[in-house]
C-alpha cells in the first residue's frame, strides 16, 4: 500500500508498516498543504492512505 505521512508524523513509525511504501509530505514538498488539499494531492499522486499525527489527534484516512 502506498501511504503518505503528513509532516508531523514521526518518520520512525515507518518500521511499523513493513511491506508498505511510506512517503512524507515533506519529501514530496507538500508539507505546507493542510486538510482537504493534502488529501487531494495524495489522491492525485496515487496514495491509498494518509496518516496525520496532529497534536490533539492521530488520524489515518483511507482514500
């Protein structure tokens, strides 16, 4: 599965998802995007899942 982590998700979490392709929004130079814009960019780039590790919540959206 192709997964996009938002810039605030610790990179160390990659090891918890073996067999998946993990990319960060910072690696794609999309770290300034938020909410719906990030989801739209993820979908346009073929990502199946987006992980967001905000201060108040952690959330994973399946696209």
